[in-house]
């Protein structure tokens, strides 16, 4: 079962996602409880997973296959998202012609504890696994 959200992205039911990723529905629910992913929900509370969620689930499977436990997986995913966010900031700073000492560098931003909107960046399928 596949639907589309307001932006035209495909959304999948948990049963479809479990089959596509090759894991059990209970595992997917566990990953959600552990904060590894946050699927969208319908008004009735049904989970709906995006292509981005599928990419995260595939990355979780890779990391588990490499021997990490869920705490290790969570840390790797967090570091990968931070890395992707910093790379985007660096690209924007380079595009503006910012120099390292002008307060616009990703390092300055990271030291100050700031990011875009002061919230964690959502991973894209390109970010996962980089």
C-alpha cells in the first residue's frame, strides 16, 4: 500500500516497508521507540513511511550487519546527519564567498552550538551512508 503526501512523495504502510527492507514490523516499531526514525502519521495514527525513512532503515540494517548495537547505530546516524548538515553549511558559505573568520563558517556555527533553525537536520537519501 502506497499513498502520497501533500508534496507528492510516496508514503508506505509499515507492512510494505517491512517487506521492502527485509525486516519485521516489530523491529521497525523498536527503531521508532529508540528514536532512530520518526514516520509520519495519519490523523488516525497510522504510521506512514517515506523514501527517506526507507533509506534510514536500510542504513540501520547495514550497521546492524556490521555488528553495531542499537546505541551504536543511533550514534552513527546522529554523526552522519551532523556531517551532512555541516557539509551543506560549508557549501552555502563557499557559495556566499564567506571566509573562515567572518562568523559564517560551519566551524564557528558548530562552536556556538547553532544550526539551521536550531534543530537537527532531517537526513536525505543522499546523506545516509556518507
